């Protein structure tokens, strides 16, 4: 919980990872390219006081994660959103067993989401059913630009993806997080295009589609889709650290999201360990849209409370202490489940 000026904020970090990018886990040059690109984002968008040494960034482990999020970072609950990247890393990038073990040890603090790849065909459908039961899945994270053999990406509206989404319905997975944001070397930019979100949101109205990174650099395309599809949500991972380096750019991003989606479909995400949540929470609570950007309304405390945690808590059925909730008249359902 974070407290500022007498206001208390329930914090849900809706997009975190536990990765292993050490050289011994890199299958090829692309594994190094990927983590180096992550580290460039970290260096270029973080305050100098928050920079990590490169070697620590490659692998930080569960003990540091717990400290950075829950001891130092004000986070009340966090959701793992792993990426497999099996073509680049021998044991995968996101560490399934280590992350899931942490979630099992701290169910009051951590939720584990998993992933699927529709290019795995029938075998993958069976694995998704098993994974849903084993992990107790409420959500998955999809990387449409991930490589798979000779394939360098897939679309949400591919026939095989539809079959996997139908299994999600079957097993009770309602929250579909999708990386639709800046490209990461060596992945292809166009494989992250947001257009396919429109198709699946229309055809699977009983699922929530959380577009991570809110479609950047295609913010306008994303907003035009999301305003028509009430089951499309925006994740602020990658967008929110621009508060530090380009505050007017972030003001435009959050202003557009609030105009098109309103505050009930926007979720705070640190994208740990790209960034640590402490400075992001502190900066966002203090952040205000510049007065000369008159096309956007000022940010309210209630809006910030929803974005920082209450929206994701509702989507994932996370219990919020009574004193940290907003009055019922101010809240609206954010989940279609």
C-alpha cells in the first residue's frame, strides 16, 4: 500500500516477469540481442538512481523480486506475465517453475499467468488444458511476434488461435494479455500490430483482452479499437516510465486513454524488472497533465486509484481491504467474466 497526502492506494502490478537471460541460457545471438534491447529500455527511461548493473539484470531471482515489489515497491499484489522465447533461450526466458513456486508460496501477493502458442497445434491444446488445471490459470500472456521454427509471428485472428481461445473459454481463462507494443530486437515490428485485436474482441466478448503497452507506437489505432470494444483494456507497461524522460508524451498517452477508454480499463504495470515499481508509483501519484494541454482533463485521485490497482484487482478477484476501496457509486465493472 502507498500513502500520500492522506490518500491510500492499493497497488496491483499487473505485468511482472522473472527471467533468465544469462549467457548459459542463451541459445544464440538473438538471446543476447533481446536482453540487450531490454537493458537499453531500462537505461534510457529510468532515473539514474534506479539503474541496475548489466550482470544483475540478466538474472535477479525470486528473493530480489519479492524485496523490490513488496518490501520497497509498495505493491500489494502482482501478476506474472511470462514470455517463452524458446527459440532464443534454452530454458525459456520467463522462468515458469521458479515463478510458479513463488506464487504458490505467496498466493496473497502473486498470481501466475502462463502462455500458449497456437503454432503448437493439437498437442498445445492438450497442454493448455493441463496447464490451466495445474497453475489454476485466470489469464495468459501472448507474444504474437515470438519465433517458432520458420515462423516469425502469428495473429490473434488466425484459425488456430481461435481454437486456443475456445479452450480458454472451456477451462475458465478469461484474461488474455497480449504484447502489442514496441518491437524488441530481433522480433518483427509488424507482428505486434494491433489490428487483430479488433477481430478477437468482437468474436470473444466473454473474454478480456488486455493490450500490454497500449499498442505503442500505434496508440491511435489502439484507441479507435478499444473505444468500440468494451472488453479491450490498456496495460501501461513501457508507457508509464515516460513520465520521467518525456512527461508531456506520457501526458498525451494517459490523456488519450482516459478520453477513449476512461479510467476503468487502464492498468498499472511496472514491467518488472525492466523497471522497479517504487519510483513509478511515487511519480504517477504526483503526476499531473500540464495545464497548457487543455484538450485533456486533470487526473483525479479516484482515477489514479483505479489505474494503480483497483481495476486489475477487480479483473483478478483480488480482495481489496474496505478502507482502500472507492465508494461503490464511483466504481464500474471492468470484467466481462
